[in-house]
C-alpha cells in the first residue's frame, strides 16, 4: 500500500539500486512528498538537480521542471513518472510568440519564468523562479528594457516591487493560481481577522491583497507574497496561530510539517493542479521499475538554454 513502511522501503531500495534521487515539488500529493529524498520549490529543486551525485533524477513534478534538470545535467538520466504532466502557464508562451515579441523589442533583455518550455528558455537571457524573480530583474541595469514572461501576475509583482515601468509583461497565467480571486481572499480574510496571509505571486489575488492592506482591512505586515519554498521558511519562523494560504493546495502538507502548531487554511480549497496530481505513487513505482518516462531535450536547444538556467540558479538565496 502506498505510503506504508514496506512501500516506502521498496521505493528507497529501488532508488538506491538505480542510483536515483527522487525530487518532489511542494504541490505533489502528500505520499509522494513523504517518500521523496528532497521536497522543495522550483529553485531549490533545480539547484539540487544540478549538484546531486546520483546518475538518475526522478522528478515528481511537471514536465518543465524535469526538462530544466536535464538542461542542467545533460549527462544524467532524468525521469518523470508521467511525461504528460504539463503546465498551463508554460503553454501560455510559445517560442514563436517569444521570437515575435523580441523582434518588436530589439535591445530588451528577456527574463523567462522557469515555467516555460526548453525552446523558450533557449531564446531567453535569464530564467527566474518565483523565489528570485525580483532579484533577477534587479540584476539588469535599470535603464535597460526587460521582457518578462509568461506570468502576468508575477510580472506585475516584479514591476511593483522594483517600481520599474520598463518591464514589459506577457499576458500568460496559471489556471490554478489565476482562479484564486480577490473576492475569495477578501471574504476569507474578513472571516479570519487574526490570520496571516501567504500569497503566491502567480495568484490573481496578489494585487487585491495589497488593496486589503491599503484599505486597512488587513495589517500590511500580515500579508506576505512568497514562493512555495519561502512559505515553508516563513511558517517555520512564525508565531502566528492561523495562516490563510493562497496557492495550490498540495502546499498545505509541507506547511503543516514545518509548523504543526499553526492552523493553515486554503483560500480556495479547489485550487488543485491536475498536472501535478498526475504523478501518483503507482507511476513513481513504475518509473523506478521500468526507468520511464525519460525526458529528452534536443542537445542544441539545451546548450542554448543552459546559460539562462545557470544564471537563474546563481541569483538569490
Ligand atoms: P515555486 O515552487 O517556485 O513557488 O513555483 C510554483 C509553481 O507554480 C510551480 O509550478
Ligand atoms: Fe503550472 Fe500552475 Fe500547475 Fe504550477 S500550478 S504546474 S504553474 S499549471
């Protein structure tokens, strides 16, 4: 039975036999998070993938994450338990669209969120994740125009923090985070007046949160815009009794592990990513037994994308 001590021991035995490290994103189902060797956000997992001593990486996450691991470590075997686990945000900017956007904006530096295909990364100057998007854009001289894609809400967050209006933002979004709206956030905040708010910058409600602060409905220092990894750190250091969480619901498991004394409530408990949930315990077992699904990135595309991804993992903490 998945999650039992015998199942866990078998997964770990097979991983050792295959010389494989199992990585899981914070949005994976709890049983996958619990069996993985490392759980984290996109940036942390990319860094682990780049330095892990094992010859095989099993990426329990979505396809662009496994592709990023392959770009960083082309000599390693990178497996994903289901290669069909995509991402609506990565789908919202094609390489043809990016090329046309660049042609309209000569001289601009292209910053792409890691939630993109390898082909888009190959046309990118620097990638970023939600943990370091602000630092990445801030590393570009202030008078240089920037094209930021594909996430419009993360882009708006970066523009707001840096007060920089020469950052042009693509209009893409993640269907899960865009669906967590401002009305829901305001209603939840009003019903739980003492709770802190952890909001992922991909959320459609990230801007509404700042209106809540400006209107005095919520004290500004109780509103935190955080990547999933930053949420775990904030929870571990927090003395709050209750936290409202605006992101994919898989996050709550890792938050409870980090801070068992805090009551974590999802702002929208239907915010589940069907792509992340395609990775099941049975598919993880199959992946180890049959060494599938292997992720391939065309070597020329990988070579052109590598610099942008390496700059990403070098920036931010
Ligand atoms: P982070 O884990 O980097 O915050 O990314 C969130 C996400 O949506 C990944 O799909
Ligand atoms: Fe993509 Fe959104 Fe799912 Fe993350 S939660 S993998 S951004 S669709």
